[in-house]
């Protein structure tokens, strides 16, 4: 039983290490996505600044 607890603790530690190891890359990618979305929003606002949600007739 102690061996199974040891294996479970080892597996948990290994997966936690793998997740923490990947965090900088994930955070960088998220910041790049956020920057791209902000750029797309700015482009959309600059293309049609008079749009207030109503259709032109």
C-alpha cells in the first residue's frame, strides 16, 4: 500500500513539474493572442467609427 502511495505522489509531482515547466510558454502565447485580438478590435473600430449598433436605412 505504501508503494502505491509513493507511486501516486511521484506521478503527481512529475505532472506538476511538467505543468510548471510549460507555464512560461503558455503565458507568452496567451499574451500574443491578447495582443492580436486587441489589434483586430482597433482595426474594426477604425474601419467603421460611426457604428452604434443600428442599421443604416
